[in-house]
C-alpha cells in the first residue's frame, strides 16, 4: 500500500498520514514568522516544500511600499 503524509515540525507539529487513494486536509494558524519545511515522511527526498510566514508588519510594507514607511 502506498502511503503519503503532510508533515511540518515545530512550532506547528502537523502530521497527516494518508493511505492509498485517500484525501485529507489540515488547518492551523501560522503565527510564528519564518520559513518552515513541509514534507512527506515516506517520500521526503521528492515530496517537500516550504511554508513562508511573514510578520504582520511586512504586509504593511508590501502594500504601501518602502518609500512610505
């Protein structure tokens, strides 16, 4: 049987395991700024990515631009 997972370690500690042909979803509040790696526990070398959480003040910076700060 082919398994997959969606895993993010601390500070979010999310781990969803799925069997063959199964779908799933997770939800959490990403409030710690930083870059967090997510991956499949069973195919870590080929199924992975990054969750980028920016600080709230960056939204102001991006919306209004550097010149107005």
